[in-house]
């Protein structure tokens, strides 16, 4: 039991929780509202999301130990709280369980999970070191839960609102990944990871991240005309307004000065923004 907190940290369980909210929101969007979602299918979809997310994050640390010794020395594999062999076993088990749960939900959900596992593992093993290509893969995987949830309840008929939310998640995550390159600049240079911050400089990376956050804000406004129920529209507008303020504040904050502390704080601000944004999307479902 003493290793449970370390495993939760290794799996970045907070990201799994946010992703599971996105998944069940997708279920509601696909079903035509929260009152119409099938409880068992939604529970299986949440389980699949959490296990796949956990497995990919575990393998991220397994293949990222050298960088983490510089950038994140408190990670469980660096501190020795969990051994490399233990982590590898846990990662495979999590991915297998996530895929098994998805298998019970139909062909479309299974295809999305397999796409997430394949691209996520490709990122961990190879594409992380390519910088921006790796950022694109992470953003793709992070945005998939909305589509995954929608396919659980509507098959291949994805609602337009779900597609918009997926695009917002993709763009916002891409901004966070570019920003992460500023925070991890020293470690990435040492091991040859060609992030935007390494190849183009911190100022350029901050400008690109700020532009992406601003674009995510603009995309969030396109959902308003699709919300025909006054209550849903009002709640979405209220929550997404707070989200947008956080994104825009972060954009200005990192443009004023680019350093490790600001980049890390900016990522924290945007993680909160993405959580609130997910709740806003849930309110609109």
C-alpha cells in the first residue's frame, strides 16, 4: 500500500480524471444529453480512458528517465520509489486493461483507443525527441477522449459540437506542450530533444504558445451558436469565460518574460483552464 501514492503520481492520475470527464462528456454529446447516456457503457468508457492514460504516462516516465533527472528529479522512477521493471509491468497491464474495456464497447471506440495507444507509444519511444511532431502527437491523444466518448453512444455519427470541443482541446494542449519546452529547456538540450524552445528560442516558443492559447479562446466562441437551450448556453458561457481569462492571462504572462518558473506557472494555469473548460463542455452536453 505504501507505493500506491507513487504509482498514482507515476500515472499522473489527475490527467486521467480530467480525460475521463472529457470521455463521459463525449458520451453525453453522442447520446443527445446527460439523461440519455447508458450507465454501464459510460463506466466502461471511463475505465478504458483512465487505464490507457495511466499506461501511456507510465511509459512516458520509463522512456524519459534521463531527461527527468534534470527536469523533474522528484518523479518516482528518478527517486527510486518505483523500479523500472515494476513500472514497465504496470504500464503494460494498464494498456491491456484499457484496450480490453474498449473492446467491449464496439469497433469505433476500439479504433480510437488503438490509435491513442499506438501514437502514444510511438511518442514515448521515438517521437518525443522530434520536438514539435511529438507535441502534435500529445495534443492529438489528449483531444481524443471527447471523440471516444461520442463513438461509445453514437458510433460514427459524431456531433459537430463534439468536433469543436475536440479541436479546442487539441489547440490548447499544443500550446501547453510548446510552453513545456521552455520549462524543460536545459534537460532537453542535454539529451537532444529538438523542441521549439531549443530550435527557435524561448521567445519564439512563448509567442507560439500564446497564439495557440488565443486561438483556443476564439474556437470556444464558435460553440455558442450551437447551444439552443438558454440554460446550457448561459452555464457554458460562464465557465468558458473563466477558462478563456486564464488562457489569455497565461498568454500575456509568458510573453512578458520567458523562464523556467514562468513556464511552469503557465502550465499550471492552463491545466486549471483545461479542467474548467472540460466542465464547460460538460455543461453544454
